[in-house]
């Protein structure tokens, strides 16, 4: 479904419906607000640096922002860090109040997770852009690939340990998604 510059995929709607069905503690509405503010952080940074977004696509694995004209590495690195920065700021603000602790926790997890140097996440994009600026795109790709595999292996190992301790499979599913994302190359335009 496409409305102007916004495209919502069927996978996004199915995931949203499934999560809403499973949500027994009203966490999903707070997570949607946190994710929306995260993406607005990216959007504001892109617009502040003169970037023009031709399409925002909501998919089952997140939001993608496609640029009308490419941004340079510096601009894209700043834009990549803007989303997690918004989440970490919100976590800091809302942790001051008892009633805001759940929203603070959601923002803290979302911000920290997105800073991991795994391909498909904002931390990887920022690291790639900084490394490409200082050492060139070939070295940036090699460093990004190595750190992406390392961080994904850490998440996978943690997921297996937690599952063995009676946890659920959510982190394991995230680890498999990250594993699939490690095959993508280059500085993705979000």
C-alpha cells in the first residue's frame, strides 16, 4: 500500500497484527511510539543536512528511507546515529519517573541494539561511513563484515544460552535475522 511518499508492506502489517495479538501488557503501542521517534530522528537529521527523501518504506524488518540524491559518508553517518540518539535521550528522560520506566527501557534496548555493528543496523552504517571516510570503502567493508559477524555470533550465543535457561525464542529469531543481513554489502541508504 503506497500513500504519497510512504509505502507500507504487507509484511509490516502482518507483523504488527501478530505482535498486537501476542501483546498482553500493552507494550506494543509504546514500542511503536519508540520506533516512530527513532525514525523521526533519522528523518530530522537527513532534512537538517539538506537531504531529500523520496520514499519511506515500512517493512517487517524496519523502516527504509530512500534518498532522492545520495548523501556523503559524513552525512549518512550522522543520520544513522540520530535514531539511536533519540532513543537514548528518551530513555534518560523517562527513567526519571516510575510511570515512564517501561518506555525508558524500550528506548534503551532499541537505541543500544541499533548501535551494534551488525549489517542492517545503524551502528554498522555509522561505522562503515566513518571507516570509509578514513580508510576507504574496501577496508570499511572488510571491517564491517568482520564486526558484523562477531556481533551476530555474540547475539546468537547469548540467545542459545538464554533459551537453555528457559527464555523464549525472540532473541534467537533476531540473531537469525542479523545472520541473514550480514550478506548485504555497502553503505545502505536508510
